[in-house]
C-alpha cells in the first residue's frame, strides 16, 4: 500500500469512527432525553359511559353514484375487515344522500319484492364477489373517485337514482358483517310550500319493510349548506317539522315504529349553525333518539403534518363539543349527542396525511377525548369509499387507522375513568392519556382490569409512572409505531404492533394482534411518535367490577 493510500485509509477510518461516535451519542441522547409523566387516576367511579357502538363507521353515499360499485360490498375481504369492528353502526349517507332517489324496478308489488335479487338469510354464503370482477371494479373505482372529487370541488352534484339492488347489497353487507345500518334519506325533495316531500321515502320504507330489513334512519346531511349545494334554504324550525313528519311515518310501520331516528347532522357550530340547531330542537327534538353533528379538525386542502401533531388543534374538539352540548342542554336536556360524521380533515381528507400513520394521533385522541366529554357515538368517515380519510384503501387493504380501531374495539370498554397526566412543568401537552375499563365482552382479562391508552406527539420517548394503586398489576402492552422511524415514518401507510408489521393473513383472516407482557411495578415506556394501549389486568378497579 502506498503512503497516499495509507493516509486515505487512516482519514476514512477517523471520519467513520467520528460519525459512529456522534450517531451513538445522538441515539443515546434520544434514549435518555425522555419526558417523565406522572398520572393521577380515580378507579372508584365511572366518569361517563358511552354506547357499546361508540366507535362506528360510515360508507359514503357516493358509492351508489354508479350502482355497480355497490357490488364491492360483497367482497369477502371487506366483510372480514368490517366484522372486526363490531358492534358498530354503519351509516350510509353524506353529501350525495340529498341528491339520490329510490327508483324501484319492481314498482310497488310486494310479491315481486319478495323475489327480487336475494334474501338476507342465505346471502352471506351465496353472494360473494368473484376475484376477477373485484379486480375490475377496484380499477374502475379509482377513475370514479376522480369524477367524484371534481364534483366536490365544483359543488355540482348529479341526481342519482338507485334501485332495490343497491338496497339489497347494502343491507346484506351490514347483515353479514354484524353492523347495524343507519340509512340517510334525501331531505332536499321539497314540496311547493318548502316542506319535505316524503313520497319517495315512503316507497323505500315499504320496500325495506317487505324485505324485513331492520335498520335506523336519518334525514338530510349538513342542512346548513343546502343553499350552497342546491340553492334551497331550510330553516331549523322547518327541518324539525320534517323530522316529526318522518317519525309519524315510521310509527305507522309495524317494523319501524320503534326504530332509531337520528339528526340533524349539522356541521360543527358557527353562529348561523347554532341558530339552525336551536330552531331544529325547538320543533323536532322529540322526534329524534340522538342529536348528531359533524366534526373535522382542519381543511384537507391547506393543512400540514404539524397540525396533525398539534395539541392545540386536538383541543378544538372540546371547545366545539361544549358549544353543541350547551345548545342541546338548554332545549332538550338529557338528549344523547353523537358525532354523526367525523374524521381528521374535511374536503375528503388531507392527501398524504389522512390515510397515513400520523392520522392516528387525531383519531385516537378523538376517541379518548370524545368519550370523556360524553359523546355517545362517533361515526368515522369512512370505512371504505371516496376521499383519503378511509380506514380501508381502494385496494381493500387496511390502513393504520383501521388497525388502531380494531385494537380499540378489542381492548377498550364503554366505561370512562378519570385520569390526568402531569410532567415536571405541569400538565403535559405532548403526551395525552385516557383510561377506561377493559372491554369485558371481547377479552379474557380479569374483572376490574383497566385499559390505559396514550399518545406521544413528540419525537423523543416518554416514561409514564403508574400510580401506586395499580403499579403492582401485570398486564399487556400494545404499542403502535410506524414501519419507518422518525418523522419520515409519519407518512407511512404501514404500522407495526410491538415491532411486527400488521397485515392480513389472507383475504378472510386477520392477524392475532398479541400484546407483550407487562411486568408489575415497571414504568410504561412510550416511544416517540407512537401510541399504545396498556391493559392492567390486576388493577382491581372498583368501577370496573
């Protein structure tokens, strides 16, 4: 080796060693520069109790804009994914529900209705989408989404007619998956006096009753925007009267006389929307079983990664919820309140964000904070369909928020417990924690078990000190992280559970979603940019026995 070669070798070695030392130092600093978090908990009483279908899902009515796409609901893969989210409501609605009318091919013959398409009893085994047809429909759906996006941008919506076939496909999907269907009716069918024209709804109800389809109902979607979308103005008082009319129609039915009716599905409150809600409740509160409103944190067209990790943005849910609940409590005290449609960003979601790992921070925090605030049900927009805020993508593959939702369903019960997190500097902002009784129905944990779930909005890890009252409890940890480390991983569409990337075993089988053992007395370690569920199986919480 020449003198120059030896010198080059030595220089490269020194530089490489220097890089290794710096990298190791940075890694060690990240490891030790954690946020220390202490908890205050109260296990003696239930703070709130939510509906067992608290986490529910939607399929947007845009799927029926071309009826052939409803056949995607017969995919065995999609049914498998939906089953794992039960018990839950499945809301079929959205902007396009107010532009669709029922156009039966068999007119009004009950005899023909009985013989139409298929019966719900044997459909689960008999009607499954063939793989080749599924592949073709998924390819065509990608093109259909472009058309739907253009309509949304221009706010110009086509009138859509749907037949018994669409209704049958929708009901069979919910029936085979174990979901409870809520069907959104068109409120923009108006009479000359500007009251709701119920004739088309009556025809649909008659058909559904002839088939013995058990379901609940809504009327209209975001009535505060009717003027922009359709040039029609409906005030709150008239809207309430329309719901009273629908309730009377339902009461005339043997099948639907006690069925659920939910509304008015207004957007999150601003001055004129509060007026609309007040007017609606004044005339229509008695007609509904729960009052529904919609919430999104940000505009999908001008948001950023920072918004998805900003605790101040997450806190806006509490402000808006308090406004809505204050209005409802004044007019209709005790009425259940639902988020009838919700996700991260309105306008179809934020591209590159709403369907990635980072969206989980908004979703899990909304589940935790929403329950704590007393919201009874949250309906996630959407399970599958248009936009980028879906749980299942256009290829019917589950996204990070789907896996998060399944774990929530399995581990978190409806009983909300009191918990507060503090750091040295006071109440922590970047680590957010929630506490529930563990789900008694879908797990084998002991009576008195609790599930603590936490989010770490920071790059660095957090160490959570568990109170003495539950520190001796063993349990399991379910830690969700992006497939890739650091900020780059926040854009990932894959997620790891305790280090293993989650994916379906096959088209009909989900992975087992196992936790890792949690020894008694240890601090809980929450990695940077992660969220986790910790099941403390021997907490012996009085409120959870």
